[in-house]
């Protein structure tokens, strides 16, 4: 899946408090790994999770190899009524 970096960050910024922790627990990942998925860069505490960044307009393009975290975030936003 391809998305702009700015769109990915907007999703992350729209998530309610505790969402990163909830996603991390459900997937048995560290919270920092989930944050890295959304553009964070704390690789001392978290891991990379199959995203590839390419510089360009709107923060660049992000290619998501695995959309599991993305889909979970979208589901949370949908339940919260955030589009």
C-alpha cells in the first residue's frame, strides 16, 4: 500500500490516547515499534516494521509492506467517528 507521509502522520495524530499501546499489545510489539510504523525513528527501543520512505511532496511517499497496524488504526478511528 502507498500513502503520503503526511497522511500517515495525520492518522497517527488523530488516534485517541492509548491507541498505540492497545495496538502494540494486540500485536505483541513494543509501543516504540508501533510509533516507528507511523514515522518515528526510535530504533534503540523499537524495530522497523516494513515501511519504506521516499522523499517528495506531502512529506514523501510511504510504502507499507504490511498494513496490519494501519488497518487497526483506521478501525480505531472509525469506531471513534473520526474520518
